[in-house]
């Protein structure tokens, strides 16, 4: 039986957009981002950025099981 690997490209998103996909409030998403700050900084995210880079979006989607 073959396993088909589907490559997903993650877009850059504002936190409120990712919150909509996760079906949580913007405030909850902000708390999640703050809780994962060190890992997100390793992915190239800076606290002063308004938009999450694709690598940070991928990390959050994998960690919190968010489907885009």
C-alpha cells in the first residue's frame, strides 16, 4: 500500500486570521503565541512583527492541530 505525502504550503498570516482558522478568539491566539514565543523566535518570528511568517504558522498549526 502506497503512502501519499501531501506537501502543504503555509502562508504568512496575521494572528487574527490564524485565530479564525483555529476557531478561537484573537486574545486566545495571542496567549498561544506568547506561550510558544521561544520556539517561534527560532522559526524567525519577532515580537514586533505584525504578521506571522510561514514557518511560525506551520509550527503553530502542528502544535495546536489547526487545519488551514
